[in-house]
């Protein structure tokens, strides 16, 4: 292989490396978008399942609320999340009580 052919081959290799880098970036972006979409779907399912559980407890006159609080007490680790759900006394925040206590109207 002479000098000119060697330069042509090197140029071709460089172009292919650049194309590969571009494709790798596109793949990474597509995978990130897929992960984001899946997380959004997962979060929606979690919210809907939680809403169903709260509604079921409310329909059963609050029965099961203490069990749920106990399980959440074991599950929740972050102080702000514990406060939002368990309240200061661990017996359920005002929001938890609203969502699990039957309406009187």
C-alpha cells in the first residue's frame, strides 16, 4: 500500500469512527428517553394502586388504615416522606386521615 492509499484508508477509518460516535450518542439518547417513559408509566401505576388502596380503606370505614400505616412506617425512610404520610405522631398525617376516613356527608 502506498502513501496515498494509506491516507485514504486512514481518512475512511476516521469518518467511520465519527459515524460510530454519532450513532452511539443517538442510542444513548434513545435509551434515556425509553427509561424516562418507563419511569413515568411506573410512577402512574404506583399512584393509581395507592389511590385504590386508600379508597378501599375509606370504603371499609377506615379498616386497614392502621395496618397500612404500620407497613408504611417500615417502608418509608426519608423524614419528609414519613412526615407527609405518618404525621408527627405516627398515627397518620392530616392528609392520610382525610384519604382513609369515611366522609360524614
